[in-house]
C-alpha cells in the first residue's frame, strides 16, 4: 500500500488543500488527471495548480 501526502495549491484563487492519496484506490486516477490538466477544482483555472509532495 502506497500513500502519497500531497498539497494541492492554486495560483489564481489561493485554493489550498492537503490530500492523502492511496495509490491503490480508484481515486488515484483522479489525482493523475489533476496532475495532467493542472485544473483547479475550485475556480477551474487551468495550468495554475501545483501539486507538492510532502
């Protein structure tokens, strides 16, 4: 079981969320999607999202 501690941060709206992702779960795919699109789930700004691994 691999868990990732991530911080998701948006430059545009200041969205800031800490996430713990279990890489064996289906929602890990959602994380990969976030990393590829870099689209903020809060304001919808593209290419303004940063994922920082802790």
